[in-house]
C-alpha cells in the first residue's frame, strides 16, 4: 500500500482526532503529589475509545496506590501484530498532566479545550495529549487499512510521568515489559520545525528545603524566629552558589547550562500578623551529564549549615526526586535511522540530533542500556498557562508515526 492512501486516511480522521483529544483533556489526570486524584478515570475513557477503534489487544499493568481514590495508577499497553521480524516498535506516551496553576492566567477553562484558529488550547494538549492522540490514530489507520507491518507495534500509555515515574515507566521497566530488541520512541519533546531528535537529557534533582524557626505574634518578633526571613536568605544563597560552581556549558542542549530553579513554596496557614515558624520551598535542578547529583546536594547542605548557624534555625534538605543520566542514545541507533527516514519521507525536512533539559520516560530506559529517541512537533507550551498545540502538527506527527510503522514494508 502506498503512502498516499495512509496519509489520506489520516486526513479523513482529523476531526475525530480533535474530538478525542478534547474529551481526554476534559478528564483531569493530576498526580497525588500535585494535589490530584490520578489517572484512573482518564484511562477508562481512553480504553473505551481504543475498543471503539478496534484496537482491542489491550493489556493493563496497574500499580497499587492508596493515595488516590481508585486505589491504583493505570498503565495501558495496546499491541498490534506485524509479520514477526523479531523486533517491536514501542511508542511511550503519558496520561498524567500537571495542574493548571493560576487560573487567572488562562484565557479559557484549562480542562475544557478551546479550538481557535487551528489551535487547541487546554491543560495537557501538548504534554502529552498531542503525541498520545497521534500515536493511537496512526495505529488505528494501519489497522483500518488492514496493513500488516514488518515489526510488531506496542503503544504504552503510562501514569506518573509528571511526578516520580514509580507507578508508571519505572514499574514497566522493573517488570521487564520493554527490552533490548525493542525500537523505542518517546514522543514527548521537540520544537516547532519538527526536526529535533533528542538523544540525551539532563539529570534531574528535586530538593525540598524545610526551614524551622519559632512562631509568634508579628508585633513581638523578639519572642520568635522568622523562618521565612531565613528561607529568603537561604534560597538566594543556594541559587547564586549553584550557578557559580556548576557553570559548565554544553551546546548539545537547548539550554546549554545546568539549571537551578526555585519553584514551589509551601506555607502554613497563618495571618499577616503571624511570624511564621516554618517555611518550605523547592529547587528543580537539571544537570548536564557529568555533574554528580550528590555534589549538588552537598553544596546545598553546606550553605544550609551556614544559614542555620547564622539565623538560629534548623534546616532539612530532602531530595524528592533524583534521576541520573548515564548514557545517551547513539546517533546511529536503529530508532534514529528509522525515525529520520519517516520524518524525511513525510515532511521533506532533514532532522538533527540534540539534548534537552526536560525529563522524559526515555531517561529511565537509557539508563537500562536501551536506545531511545524523543521527538514530536511542538511549540514548547508544556506546563504554561494557555498551553496549546497546532492541529496541523498533530496530524503531521500522526503521518510520521504511520510512516515509522510502515516504511520498512514499502
């Protein structure tokens, strides 16, 4: 079967793709660490659609989690048999999303998709709804056209990517569900031209910093010890020291330095006239390969000890998440060759390789010695207010994935 028939079929499904993505976005799937109730309801909606599309070779790998009302975190695998090459093309996308953040920053309801001027706007449309939709509809297309590709195909839809990966990708890897013979793509990062194939990511360190002083009435500060004041000093010193010490540059990456960003703050319920006895804040650190996570933690601890002594407070440093990048995917890996051919065949564009600071499921797999590529066509709106995608990008990416599935058979 020629490519034109495949591409024509995908164009016919364009409105269905938009409707599908709009419906799954309408089901919030925020993890419990971010104040949500997980992905169970969204997984049920997706599975209903998969069966409606005739993609009924479905397996579930749910993980117990008593912090969500369902009691579990869902992971779905959709399979399609090829001609038995001995290899399998594996696509990995995730169902969970981050919270919308400040609602006042949105021009529309975050979990009600707005379609305007060729765009879809809503929380999760880019991260990771576009890729999830494109991959499912690419598989649906080759099934509708009764194409039996050279390779088997498996699409994994995972939970917990935005938080710890323990209930999603980490569990699947520990169960041996993805292996060395697989040809693996994680469509979870890219740029507007659709030419970047990501082969390496920075290590990730999330650190919680807890400063404890003594609460009292704000009019009598001599009776307490202001934890907020100490945390302001501490945060500023950590920020400056980490940037000064770990300042190596690597042009392989979209942001060529390690980054150290103060992000979330937690405050106890108190009034303006209450001197806070505790303050909690977080740093999100993205480290170039070769920067040891332990060295960063030790530097934070060193500065905390200084402030602790000066301010008379106690300070706890707790790593919440640490993911070390051990090795990149090689530029001549089979997935890179096949994906490059699919991009060129579909769009006429010549791809290039590079690295990113964002963390994806690919890092876990690479650290198990597996070759993984990361790619899609996006405008890097993830986690931002008014997150959006271009519908044409979603359709084009669907065509690239269909080409990835079928080119070796043409």
